[in-house]
C-alpha cells in the first residue's frame, strides 16, 4: 500500500519564507539571496518527507507568493502592463503592484482562507513556455533529484486555471477564458514532454474545480483536454487530483474514460465520492489517490474510518494510494512546537508533519491487513456550557427596525456629511507595537506598562485621523495580533497556538485558533480600548468586532456538531459585546464578515441552508441594538456574485467591500440586486505598497456615485491597514480625504 500527500506548507518551520521575501522587498537582500532561501526551504521539505517514509513526494508546490500566479508566469499569461519588468520584479508587481502599475485581482482559493492572484486573459492571449527546459517545474524536479529524491511535479490543471481566470478589462462581451483551452493544453503538452525528458515519472494536475457545479460544456472541455494530454507519446504518468468536495459523476466518467493513470479523490470533505465512484463503475484500470487524512483541519485522523474507506476502494480501483485530502498548505507545520496547549486538546490534534506520519502509518497498516484493527482517535473532550445552550434556546427574534427609520435616526444622531470618510479598522502595526506585545507575552514588562504603551499608540492614531480630517475614527487595534485570534484568546472554548502559522496570501500568515468546545464570553473584550479612544475625540469612534462566520472560517473548528450551532454560540458572545459597547456610548459598531462568501458550499444545492444559518448568526449578534446605533460590516477579496442577496439580508446599516482591484464592479451588482443600505466601496488597494493619487480615488468615487446616492456612500480603503507602513498610509488617506471633499463639494454645488 503506497503513500503520498498532495502538497506541503512552503513557509518554513520558522517562517523563513516570510522574512526572506520581506527582506527582498525592502532591499535588504538581493534576488540571489532570496532564491537561495527558497532552495533551502524546498530541500528541507523534500528531505523531511523522504525521511518520514513517504513513498511519493510532490514538488513544484513551493512558491514565493502564490501557485496560481506561478502558473500565469509559467505559461506567459502576463498582462501587458507588466511587460516592461523582468524576473522577480515582474512577478511581485503582478502580485502587489508598484507605484505606477496596479496589482492583479486577488480572491479566495475555493472555500479556503488562502488567496490567489486571479489570471487576466483576453482572446488574443497566446500561451507559451518562456525559459526553455529550465521552467520552474522542471528546474525544481531536477533540484530534488540532485538531492537524491525522486518527486512528482504538481501543476494547476488547465481546466481549473481557466475557470478561475477572469476576462481582461478590454475583452469583448461574451469572451470566456475557457475559450482558450486548446491553446493552453498544447503548452501543457509541451511541458509534460519536457518533464518526461528530464526523467519525471509522474505529474500531478490539480483540478479542484471539478468538485463544484460544472456545465456539460465544461465537462466536455475536461474530456477534450485530458484526451489530448493522454495521447502524448512521451509523457509522465498523470494524476488528476480533485479536492474540497465530491467530484461530479460526469466529470469522473470523463476521467475514467481518459488515459490518465490516477485520480485523486477527497473522502474527508467529499464522503459522497465513494457513491460517485460506485455509480460510474469504479476506476478498475486506474489508481485512486485516497484522500482519507484531512488536509484542511487539525484533528487527528479517524483511522478506523480511513481504513474502511480504503478497504472499500480496493474493490473499485486497480490500486489505492493513501493520501491527504488536499495539500497540507492549509494547516500549521509541526504540533511538536506547541508546548503550551492543554494536553486534553493537544491529544486530539495533528499538524502537517504529524499528518504525514498518519498517512505513512495508514499505508503500513493497510499493507499488513486491510481489514485489521486500527488505533482509535482519542475520545472527544469538547466542553459543554449549559448556560450558553439554554440562552440560545430561549432567545427571541433577530430582526431590527425599519431600514429608513434607522437611517434617519442615525443621520440625526451622528451628524455625518455625505460621503463620510473612515477606515476599515486597523492601522499600521509598527515594530515598536509588536515589540511591546511580545514583551508583555514574555513577561518582560508589566501589565501597566503594556496598557500605557497601547494607550499612547491609540492616542497617536486618533490624533492622526483628526489631523487627516477623517469623519469616523477607529482606535487602530494596536493590541490585536489578528482579527480572529485576538477574540479567540478571550473566549472560552478556544485554544491558541504559539507557532501554528498558515499562509493567507504572500507574506501574510495567520495563526488560526482552535475552537474545541462550547463558546462563551467570560468578560468584555474590546470595551475598555474603544471607550478610551472615544474619550479622546468628539468624532464617533467605531467599535471593531469580527463576525461569527469569520470566527469559524478562520479557525480550526470542532467537527462533532454542525457549524450552524457553533456559529450561534459565537454570535451570542458578540451580541453581549455589542450591547456593552452600546451601553458605554459607542454609536457605531463594525462586525466584519470577510469570510461570508468563503464558507459558501461549492455546490449550489448547499447554498440556501448555509446562507440561512450564516445570515441568522450575524443578525443574532447585531439585532439587539437601538435604531440610533449604526451597524457596519466589512467584506473583502471574494467573488460575491452568489451571495449578493445574503449581503442585503445581513441588514447592516453600512457594508464596506473590496472594490479597488475589481474596479467598483460589486457596487453596481449590489444596487442592481436591490441593496439600499449604506455602502463603502474600497477606493484603493491596501495590499499594494503604491499610494493612489487623489485623482484616482476621485475617479473611483464618481464611478460609485453612478449607482449610490451621496448620503449612503462611504469612503474608505478596501481593507485594514495593519500590514502597511505609516508614510504610505498617511499619504493614501490624505488623498482619500481630498478626493472625498472634492466630490462632496461638487455634488453640493449641483
């Protein structure tokens, strides 16, 4: 019984990739030093996987920023505006932008918190393989072989790549990136031939798009693509890997009738894959890569269940290989680095390194006796809070007053101008702020010294916002390490890690907390900091909270009860926090839900049930306030088309959304769907270091004013400013205020 995994974290056990990349951006190291850091990380992963006893090891899973961006560069799908740059300068400009060239659009990788750079394609795109035989997949395969390690290069599959792409801005109406499939497949064919020439025995083509709803035309395109790749006379064996759900029966039939040698199926997120496999008659002449170890969550594998699935598969396939359900990119690297976790929680966990061990152990157990016994997972130790459950059982409705009544009451109470200016919440976290937090955590400073330092930073941020002329202020969140982790550390039922980093995008890593038991709020979490900030200014200061769906999406969540029940527990804790903020005199509360679209099931059949409980959880959290208290929410970097109605159903008084990279498209979509509350389209991209001009921001505002009336249009960046530096932040916000004032004065003069 062979073993493999579909991918492994690329960031390094001590976040070496983050620090090397940021050093390169800052000019502290050159390209050669960055490339060496990447080579060291790749070598450490390959040797570690070999030493762990894995039979087949993936390569080309490393990336300096994003594997979809790597694919665009690999096939020369580079928009014209970047053609004047070369090498890493071009690569990072596509991801982050430079002063005169905006970045490419970024959005979520299926239903995960990983962000990818969206390909921009037009009908004139001519794919090719620049770089000759030394293109990235070939080079990394040869690099591993030089270490004595045979690997399986991993590529984003051609169908998934095109289905994730968007038409370029100048593409004609009706153009679809999938129209370019035949040309792209020919480039893949050339690459496969080069990999075969280099000695590669297997190549993995990731096609997770096959677990979403697919049209007959898309399935026909899949069949055409793999018929072409399968007929190549000189190619490696092909593994087509699907994950994050259950593959469609017609898509599986297309792969079954093709010449690909192996198909990867996810039996964790897609337990229905067994039924689909049986319905198409199995894959009796092919290998099934059985994804029975969860690649997205951190709970130990249920070995009995995994063994049973593999035993069933032995009757449906020529060979079964034990694997992870998806790449381990989505989990932390090593549980052994966590010394402070409660042993009762720790005993239920497995991180990437431990999951590799689980795969190897399962392979060994199945090889010895496919029907024999397996070690059981430790019994669940999830804590039950009877008071929380009783309150939820008796809580009444979750609706607020009439929209226009609230609008009028808030307009009178807050006294804000049209095109009110604000930010999303966080301000730059300087090295000094991070150092104070680290000193407090390590016990090097007292609680009083920490509190004083945070108050000084809040006072500085308030003074800066007043000097800039913003209308609604924030306290800047210097005390917060992360928008989910900060709250998780104060809620019962959560545990936090010290080193459990996971890549979100580029050099932005997060430490998802572990939600293991019933959730309760033992004490207020934000009231003291927010009221301190409000006491420094006569302008309204927003209370800043993270919504219940995002608290789940960006955590590793218990799997012993439905997500809907867990979401209501988190919502109840937030409802109590909002009530305390309101009682303390805070008149605006923002409850961020950037992950609302992220958790949407990949198949339409599951959308209604999910949106019902997701919207219900948000409204449970926010419905206990007076009409004069203004509720904001914020969302970013997702494809919102399928949840437009749900955004309205949240019934927030103001919704701020990412709109800069997508050129205000969502604003029109919201109004077309009947959304009538306030909207704050992000007028500039904070994930890029470039400073937008006042003219650029003004142009975005005028575009938004074509569909939103001035009284309901808010002016803000597209996300929090935590990752930016103060010089660029101040310059950008100064331009934002200038642009808003110009447009406001122009509207008033008409």
